[in-house]
C-alpha cells in the first residue's frame, strides 16, 4: 500500500467518517480539516484534538431553531429526532434551551434511520393527539421527514402543523413535491453557502483532456454513462451538455475552497514564523511544518473567505452563519424557498432579512403569526393551575381581594385594608384609600347645618331665659339647673359637628367625652330637679317645714356630683383603652375601608348603664309625682322627656350594634344626640317660653284653685282669703288639684314688669326655686 508524507488532511464529507479518521490522525498529530462534518461529538478536544472544520457544528443550527421559535412566541412544540449522535445531540441542545426559556415539549419521539410506514403512522398519531403543539421539529433525513409529514396529513386537517427542518433535509423541498400544501410555510435551517460563479463556469466547461485531476475521468464516465477505456465517450462534450440532474458542482464548493486556503495560509505562516525555515523547500520545508505548530496556526485563522468571515473558536469549530428559509408556493415547481432570516453563531443573534409570509397557516385574529401553545393566557384576576407540563394550565378565578402569587399560579388573599394592584398585574397589594368623615361630604354638610340650626335655637332659648330669669315660672323651674341643661343641649349639638372632624386619637377621645357629658349634663340636673319636686311635695304632706338641701347651691352641687361620676368613668376608659380610632373593613371582599373613631364597647356600656340609671330614676320620680297640682306639672314634661330618651335608646342602640359601617354608626350617634336633645329642648323649655309670652299673668301667680273630692271646693287667694267654688271633679279621691289655667299670666309686653314685681312677692305657692309651696294655706273641702 503506498504511503504519503502529508502535513494535514482535508475531509471527510460526513461526521461518522470524520470520527473514524480523526481517531487515527489524532495520535499521529496530523491536523484534519473538514468542510461538511457537523457532529457536535467532534468538538470534544480530548478525543479529537487535531480536528477542525470550516462549517459550523450542529449546536449552532439548533440555536438558530430556538431563535425562530422564540421570535414568534411559540411555547409548545414537538421534536422528532433520529437515533445517533446527530439526532440525540440536537435534541439535547434544544431541550436545554427550551428549559431555560420556558418552552415546553409536547411530543418527543426517537425514530430509526430507516423508519417503517407503521412507525411513521405511530408518530403521526402522537403528534395529532397533541395538536396544540403545531410546530414540529424534525431532526432526520429527507425520507423519514417525508413519511411523517404524509402520515399526519392523512390524520389531521390541512394546516394543522408547521414543520421545521434540520440541515439534513433542509435542501430537499424540491424532491418532496408530492406532499402538496403540507410543506408550505415550513422553516428550513442550513449553513450559509456561497455560489462561486468562476469555479462553476470552469468546472462545467471541463473535458477529460483539460485537467490532470485523477478523479475527473470517473466523474465524466458516470455523468455521460460511458467508458473512456472502451472509447464510448465523446470527449468533446462538457458538463453543460449532460442531461443528468446532478451535473452541477456541490453547493458546498465554497467551504471546500475556504478549507484549502485556510490550510495553505496556515502553512505559509508556519514557514514565515521560523527563521531557519525561510526559503526552504522540499524535505526541509516538511521538517519545519510540524503538526502542533500547524494546528496552532490553523486555530488562529482570521480571514475573509468565499463563504464569509472565517474564524475558529478554541475547539476548532467555525463561528459561521446559518440561513433560515421558508417554503413558499411556486406555480411551476410547486415549492420555492425564500431566505427570511440569518443567524450568526459569532454574535448569537438572528437578523430578519424578509417578512415571514403565511400561505397555509392563517394567523389568529389580532396576531401576525400562527400560534403554538398549550394554553392561552388566563384572563385578568385568574390564576394558572399548572398541569404536568408547565406550559399547560387551567385558569382558576380568584376572589376579588386575592392577589396573584408565585408567578400567577396561586390566589393569595391580600392583607387587611389592601387590594390587588392592577398596575403590577395584581401580583402585589395596594393600600385602599380610607373613607373618613368630611365636612365637604353630603352627610357632613347636612349634619353640620342641622347642628348649627339647633345651636341657634338653643342660643335663642338661652337668651330668652336669661332675659326673663326673674319670672316666677322660670324661677320656679330652677333656673340654674335650666342653664346647665341648656349647656348640655348645646354641647350635644357641638358633638354633631366634631363627629365630622377627621378622626385622630385626640378628636375621638374628645368626641367620646363630649358625647357622654352632653347626656349626663342633661339628665343629672333633670334628676336633681325631679328629686327636688318629689321631696317638696312629699314633705308638704307631713308638715309645713321646708325640706333640707333644696336651695340652688345644693342643687348645683348634686348635679356636679352626678356629672363627676361620668367624668371619672370617661377618664378610666380613656386610660384603659389606648386606641380610639382605627381602620375598619366590613368585608374583606369589598373595596371600602373606613378610618373612624372607635368607641370601645366597655366605654359605651358604662355610659349607657349610668345614663339609663339616671333616666330610670327620673322616670320613677315623674311617676310618683303624677298627681301633683296642675300648677306644678313639671313632672309631666320630665316624664315625656325621659320616655322619649328611652325610645331613642331602644331605636338607635340596636341600629348602632348591627351596623357594619363605622361612618353609619357615627351618623346614628349624631342622630340620637340631635333627637334626644331636641326633645329635651321642646319639653323642658318651650312650655315655659310659651307661658311667659302668651299666658296672661304668668309672671304673677296670684290665685290658686283647690278642688276637693266632694261637691264643692275652696278658692284661696294669695292674700289668704278663701272662696267656695263649684262642685269638685269626681275621682280625685279628695286630693287637692291646682289648675294652671286659673293662674293669671302676663300679657306679651307686660311680662318684664310683672316678673320684676314678682321678685319681691314671696307669698306665692312656688314663687322661687329656694322656697317650698305652702300647702298649709290650701284646705280641701
């Protein structure tokens, strides 16, 4: 067997052959440069340290496929790959890229190099069962790809799948025209090649006698199906005149030429870099070009070639470019291809060169490309319930107050007083702006206006009472206590305004204190007045001696004692409960939060118990004095006032308890104050104003009529004389009854004079708050 002293080897044309040869050349330290072997196994420098290539390895074409899929937003694809390093390494590359970028695999099938029809049909059934994965990558040869595409066309409607070809069959569409429309719109990924017109022109015009190439005669005999030895060939013919379809040179001739130039340039650099080898030829030059030195210069290649920029990485792999073509219809040849993008393995970027067109796969409305996804995005406020494949999910509606947690896969309730934020796709929660009492609101404006109107009425009553404070009818009602009750009523109306103020700890404490005092300051003095009336008339039954502690000073002391109890209770509650305003949300699923005053239940309970006790005692005393003479019917008005108070409590307390809105609770308290204090103003003060203004002689009570229980009565004047009256009213049991209608009251305009005169007249039955009525002067018949 002849041997040759070589410095490098160019070849081989396929990866299995290159693997076998590289195993032999590596130990001999002979560089091997291939122009067509693309297996990723050859990048292993531990096994193939002297192998390199001018064609990019397979891993870059699969990265180009990944960029196409990512560019179109496809997230659910299928992969069919052939057995062996080509298919299995390609699938591994794709799987790693898909896992890193959230792209899911629907069907993964490994097929044999020469698959059967049954195997193709089985693969087709699996693909049709996962028809949502419309994009199918086929890493195999042309025959296998054609069988799979034809089988799926029999099982699914037209346009169900979009095919993506590896370089093993990317240049074969013209041989697959029997597939019809099934192959349209497919993407073909292959290394970039260059047509060298000068080489093709020379090659196509060669004759056997024009070249010393030892392989050209063999090519010529096969091209024209003749024999040069037998003389059956016409040596004047050229390849242009041959009828064979493969008479053109290979499309990878540019890579072959670049490989030759790469080796030649590297050899020249080795010789130029060694001083002792400069100008040496023959055997001397061979001794200078060693395997390690040539390998180093080959890896340092940086040159422009026919196929573009030629540069090798540390593994001896070319960082070249891939072209992505799309199959389009052609009226003559059925199929044509259009370059739509280029992928540069040096920059790892894809560049679009032409618009992608869709002849066979119509995009969905609102999209510019077909979709390939397992599940559609969930609607707003829906969580993804991920299935076995992460790209497949069900959509689960969340509650209105739930945020989307864990990348939108779980509904999680927002913390209290917060709501899902739409600006962050509801992945976070935002504080709900609280609603607070405001003067500029409708409720606040109405409440404030009503309070000021009531305050104006209260002020007018105070002015009237102060102006006519010397009238007997006003003096007899304990004017000091009346002024205290007027202050309480005014304080209640002020509370109606302060309740509309923005809630703070200070304003809420102040509201509670004023609210409690407005009731106690009203019913404490009212209880003192009722107790005074009761003691006076009870004492008159036993003797004419005046009861003790009924003077104005004593009444004021008793009233402030009752008020002091309430103040102490309020102070204790304020010390016991530090928080008096808070945020509240009646329902977590309602976009509504209130910032309002919160009166503790214990504080409200203590207030209610104490004031109900005052009202109950007032009611009892009013009941006991119900049969007093008509001149002293103050107990009737007290009875009506406290009864109304009980009605207000029965109505508003349950409404306050069951109300879910804090602002509504504050409104309930304000209405309860307004109604209660207005009723007190009407029953306790307006009758006296009416008496002073419209009843003649109200300022000078000069006559009292006492009716007995028999057939007649006695009328006693204030000067001590008596006059018999008509028949008494049956059923009174002989108890005296004094008629207010018999009392001479001042006319309007005369009240001031008569009130001044009454200051010096101490003989009346009840002419001042410091004196008891003299029932010894009243004698029933």
